[in-house]
């Protein structure tokens, strides 16, 4: 008789009412159809449906672990779970019990086992992930992955430490948020620590993009002792280079579907991408090469930055240099079309934080761009009235922006534009001058007029502009008042 039935008979005299016998791995388990049907939908269907087992007195259960089945019956009969206290059973056996309880649909036991196993996973997340993968428990796979990724690796813990090949394969398939060279070096370290798994090395190596590594990295596989066959490596590298060669074109639609960071991190609280020191950059992997000419992203804070692109993370080309321009908010940058695999946004200087919904695309509707700087040359007014009131240093009074103290009315663009004119409306006779700046520290005077009113057009040599400051030199009691501002000017009347 099974242990569980022996335990049951010590409390209840069920011997006479036994009406079915299960056989698992040659072990017999006398049981009761009514009780099993009450606690298991599997047995309820078996005994009450049109299955042949409904009429059999002896039922052989195949592909069932005898120890796990004993635990499941113990729970059904007497709610016995003493073995969970103080971790009296091995983690593997607990997973086996969970699998058995799920198969036979003993849901109440499953509910008890899930938090128990998660708690044990905290103490040994690598072993927990191994069994989660082996038993294909999706909820536990996600949880085990999370536990491992959140560990502090600054104290000598290696990424693949104590992992089985199945766990290493899982992490390599994840495409971790790290440069390929970092992942590769961690993998090589694991290979050297686990020669007993050498038969798995070739298959696992296929999940690393070797074509992104340099020769010095690849030589780690052969020195001081070969870990892989050199001919196999050369063939694999050749295949990967061929697969990575095509350039994909997607018109007017972002090619980023789920950001894969290789430098920087994603915050869970506010869904931002944040740079890490000392590089202070965010690098996004597009996963394959695309033809691009436009990148869009939103800065969380005001900052100076550059955008560089690469196909292999070794050779980088700077396509946008806004290191002298104080930018904020939504950024739309354009450049000459080229094949791109990696995008790096770098703050100059300081920490970079952007929203996670970054876009990269091939745009069919390009604005005019200065070829020397890739700064946009706008053709229409950039300053609707609402934005004039939102992004300036003056006060808004009765539909006008007013400067009472002679400090100037300052407007900031979100990014630099190449400007050569602007138009402003003054309802009163005013004397004023216009300064422009890229960083609000160094100002350059580009235009001035005395005793004028109405629509005024200011022209000056074309140059990048982020800040516009309009200052009245003779401030009346009612202050210097600006009714409207257009930049660039939509119409250019002759100024006398």
C-alpha cells in the first residue's frame, strides 16, 4: 500500500470503501472515486465520463512520478504538507509535485506550491530557473530570470555562474541588455568553468553574434586551451556575416518594436531609458540593419547631446552633433540615409534620460536640412501662440507677453533650427533689440530697431538658433509688450 493510504487508514477506516486501485511504477494506491472526484477535475472526468477507466477497478497511470503522486494523494486525503516546512524536500521534488498536481488538476495544491517555490527561488535563483525551464513553468521562468537579472554583479558574481546549459541557452536567447562582447566574455568564462558541458558549447555559441566581435575576443575561445573547433567557428562566423548583410527598408514607420538596450538601463517606475556612467550614453540595438534617415525621441530633462550610428559597435559615425545646443522635449533629427544597426545617444556632459518610446525610421517626407550641420531649416512658423506663452520668460497679460523689468522675453526651441529671419507684432511704439543663443549663456545680437510698432521683420545671417531674446530698451509703465512672434517669418514685407 502507498504511504498516503497507510497514513489515511491510521485516522479513518476507509479500507472497506476502497473502490479503485491506481498503479504507478508498480506501486499500488487504493483510493476512493468520490473523494478524488471532489478534489480533482481530472479524476471527476475520468470516473464520470464515457472513458473506459470509469468501469475499471485497477487503473495504471503512466508517465507519473510515484513520489510526486504520493504527495498529491496525501494532500487530497489529509491535506498533508509537512514536507514543505523547513524545506524538507529538494527543490526538484517540489517541482515534480507541482507538475503532478497540475496534470491531475488538484488546483488547491497548486495554489499552495506556487508561493512556496517562489520563496525557495529567492535563495537559489539559478537552480530555481533551471527547474522552471526543465518543467516549462512560464510564470517561474519569468520570475527566475527577474531574480537573476536584479542581482548585484559588482561583487564578483558572474552572469552565468552555476547555470546549467538549459539556463545559459535561455539567457542567450533573451538578447540581454549588454554589448555582445560583454555577453561573449561571460559565456567564455562559463565554458572554462564547466568543461563537463563541452558537448553543448557549439550549439550555445550559435546564440552569440560572433560577427560583432573583434579577433581579440574570438581568440579567447582558443587560448590558453581550445574550447571549440576552429573550423566550426569559421563556418559559423561566415554564416552569421551572410545573414547580417541585408539592409531592410521600412518607409514612414518606426523599426523599433520593443527597445533592446546594449548600453544604459530601463527604469520600471516611469518607463524611461537612463544612461550609465562613465559613458553617459544610451545605445539601442535594432537587431538587424535598416536604412534610416530619421530618429525621434523625447528628452526628460534639458540637455546637450550627440547621436551616433554603427553597424557593429566598433566603428561609429556621428550624424547629429547638438553638443553646443541646449535641447529639451521632443527631438526630431534627420540625416543622410544610411544603413544602421546600433543607435547611440550621448549626453555632453552629464546623465541622459529619455522616454522609452524612441523611434527610428526611413522618412519619405524630409524637411530641408543644412548639409554641414544636419540642422533643420524650417519653412513655416515654429511658434504658435500657445507655445509662445508656454516657453518664455515674460508674463502673459491680456493676450500679450509682457516684460516689466527689461530682462527680455526669452523663447526656447526644443532643438536648434537654422534661422535667418523672424517677424513680431508690437501694438505700441517700442524700441527693442533681438539676441540669439544656443545655450542661454552666450548671446549674440542680430537685430535692433527704434521707435517702431506694428508688424516688424528682422533679418540676419542664417545660423543655428535655440534661444531668442527680445528686449525693450525704453520700458514704459505698462512694460514691453509682444503680441505675436513668428519664426521664421511667414511673409517678408519691406522694412523702411
